[in-house]
């Protein structure tokens, strides 16, 4: 008679932990930018179900409270650093955007040949807020498919 042992699924737990960490990061960024109400909604609608599912699937030992506290502490620090960096970079970026483009060697204005799609054109309404910059950073953080290593000629 063959006994069926519960299988460990390290890929599944890794994915679950990445999703939980990403949710905590998003909540911390919202809190850092004063958007407490949105952060509270995400805690109940996104984070709590992720934690519950992770623990239900992989067992409570896979995600002890101490590990959650460590993730939270780390992500709060990252959100604070990101906000501080945004505050430092925002004036520099705005100054850079106010300058006319430098001509290249052919006499054309740099970037003149590039026509950005309407979704990527800068919005003239006003300066971006730090929260907008942080949201943009979060939107860019997607899992990237594994790339094959390049073969080098020897």
C-alpha cells in the first residue's frame, strides 16, 4: 500500500509570498502618501484574502506572524525611501522637463523623430505628484518571464 504524503509546492509558496509582499508594498506606499483609506481597503480586500489563501494552501507554518511583520517592516522602509527619493527627484525632473530639447549633430531636435503614442505623452496639466510617480513605479513592477542566457562565442 502506497502512502500519499502531502507535496510541498515551493513554486506555489514563492508566488504566494511575492503576491503578499507586493500587496503589503502597495499598502505601505498608499500610507506613505497619506492615502490611509485606500490602504485600509486594500488590507481587507486584497491582503487578508492572500494571507488566508496562502496559509490555507501551504499551512500556517509557511507564513508565520513574525515573517509577516518582517515583510511589513521591510516594505515600510522601502516605501519611505521611495517617497524620499521621489521628493528629491521631482524638482530635478520638473526642471529637466522645462528645458528645451538639445539639438543633435544633424541639427534635429533630440527626440524629434520619435512620436510617442498618446498614452505615453507627458500630461501638461501640472506637475506629477509623488503618489503618481510611485504608482507608476508599482505598475512597472511585474514578474518578467525568465530569459534564456545568451551564448557567447568562444
